[in-house]
């Protein structure tokens, strides 16, 4: 189990570094990237792969066998560490290093949301209510980021349970 934790921590640190680098590139290249759905989908896939590879690597170290609990534990530790590092970095970046950037991203988010709602035929009153709510919300503040961290843990726990079912391989029972 000690090797499992070491392995998961290593993958978690790499995941955190990956997420920090991606955030930094998006920040440096174009702040509107923070509102692009394909970025979120890509992150979902990459984060899931990091968690799965943590379990698969441990599975190889164990002669090709991995219990459901070990697979889920590897996934969960990896994701917790990766998201924790990423969340801390995001809080620092948008609240201390460049607080003006979050205003730009919020404005981009409002434009994107309005465009989406209008394409679905939303009423003007509904669009205005969403705009008002988005303007009041500090999505990059520490409280919102920590809330997002918790929500992500729940979502990725479910993904981790499914991933653990896929990558597990129990030792055969001897008679």
C-alpha cells in the first residue's frame, strides 16, 4: 500500500504541474480560452488518464493485479493532489498576481453565456438575470475556487469509481 501512495502522489504532482502549466499557457496566450468548452473536455480526459495511469502503474508493480479499492485509491489521491495544487495556483494567479484578469474572463464568460442562451432562444429577462448573477459572482475568489475543488472531487470520485471498475484485476482465488 505504501508503493500505491507513493505512486499516486507522484502522478498527483505531475497532474498538478500539468494543470498549472495549462492554466499559465491559457493565461499568457488568450484569456478567452478559460471559457472554451473544449478546454474543459480536454482537461476531463487528461485528468481521468492521469488517475487511471496511477492505478495501471501500480497494477504492473503488483504483477498485473489490482483490487477495486487500490484502483480507486490511486485515482483519488492523484486527483486530490493535482486539483489542490491547481486550485492554490489559480487563487494566487487571479487574486494576487493579476486580479484584473478575472474581470476579463468574467466578461468573456458573460459574452459566451449570452450567445449560448440566445442561440437556444432564451427570453431576454432570463438572459439579463444570468448576466446580473455572473457579474455578482467572483468565480476566481478563494471561496468559489475551494467550492469548485470540492465539486470536482465529487465528480471525479464518480469517474474514479468507474475507472477503478475498468482497470481492476483481482487475484484468482486458489481452491
